């Protein structure tokens, strides 16, 4: 059973930074996916796309995080990362990684990011 496992969340003050990591578990690795993405679900809202990255390293970002977040992948280490800088309270959410487009069978537990003073 394929699942993505997210780590690295926590409580951070506005303006701070966090780095999230994601690994693929089950009979697969990150290298088997063409495009991977980070998503988030803010409190009381629907899940939204934050950033995605192709196998070749091409990236796309939501307007709300452009210039502040950086997505990267290391196929050899089976890791997709999201470096988040200049965090804002509106970045508070549960963050998930998945294929792009997402596969409903692959969702993991996510990792909570809370930005608050």
C-alpha cells in the first residue's frame, strides 16, 4: 500500500521558517512519480495545492506562497521537501504531499504547521 509520510511541522512565529519532508512508503519510492506536490488544508477550508515539482525539477507555486516557499526533491534519498520562509499566520494548515494530480489512496496523515505569535 503506497502512502506518503510527512514530517517537520510545528509551531513557528510569523516571519520564521520551517522545512517539511515527505517520503514514499510501501512498494515504491519518490523516483517512481513524475510530478509530486505539497498540499495544505487550512482550518475549516478545503485542501489546496501549494507547490509541485516535476521529475526534471520544474516547479510551480500557488500565488500565496510564491517567493517564500521552495519545493525540491531528492530521488536518491526518497524525499520531497518544502522549505518555508517568511511564514504568515495564514500558512497555518495541515500539510500533505501526494502525486499530482493527487491520488486519493496515497494521502498520509499530514504534518501540522501553526504560525502564531
